[in-house]
């Protein structure tokens, strides 16, 4: 016994399949766009680190001086501050709070120092490059590309090409294979 499907039913099936395929393709495209948007932009992250390096160095110097001179303190000592504990609430000891605050500042300073060292080690890998001066001129002195190109006796396209090449080298040193 053979059954035949009417043309009307076949058309409904085809339209349903076409709609399902279209929706699936759209979902895949959206998922890919979201995935790509979620991907880290290591090039921009490298540039952000380079722009931040002078401020990071300044922050460490300020923190070290503040710690040396005893200037790292809570603004106010309050006896009203309480913290939850397993047996209810207990009052914070102001001296304990002060010590914890100083410890947090020291920990933050140490993390900042490690980040500076990481950036400086990466910079060491390109310091012998003929166009290394692009890095301090662009990211620390924040000179415009035309002025940097003029100082390096090259055109702007050459400046951009070598800047991108150097940043691409740095991003691999800073972020490893993930940045490839």
C-alpha cells in the first residue's frame, strides 16, 4: 500500500522546513556575533596597558611614599562598624580595620608592581627594534602619528605598519598563544 501526499501538504512541509532552516541559520549567525563580541581584543588590551604604564608607575611610587611616611590610614575610625559572624554581629576593632586597610593597599601595590614588571619584560623583547621609539612616543608622550613619523624620518603609513607590528609582538608576549 502506497500513500501519496498532496501538493498542499508538501508545500506546507517545505515552508516549515525552510522556516526552520532560516531560523537555525539566523541563530547560528547571532551566536557567532555574540561569540566574536565576547572575544578579547588583545591588540587593544596591549595598547591599554602601554597607555597605563606611566600612571601605574606613578601609583606605585605614591603608595610606597605614603606607606613610608605613614600616610596610609582610614579617614575615620568608627566604633559603630560591625561585621557579621557565625554567632551574630560583633564590633570591629578600629586598629584591626586600620591594619586590614593598610594590608589591602600593600596587596594592591604588589599586584600593580607585578603588572608593571610584566609589561616591562614584554617591552624588553622589542627594545632593540629599529622602530621601538614609536612605543614611548605614542603611548607615553602621546604625540600625534604625523609628528612621530616626522621624528622617525618615515611617512605615516610606515609609522602605522611598524606600530601595529610591534603591538602584535607585544600582545603575544603579554597574553601568549591566546592572542594569536
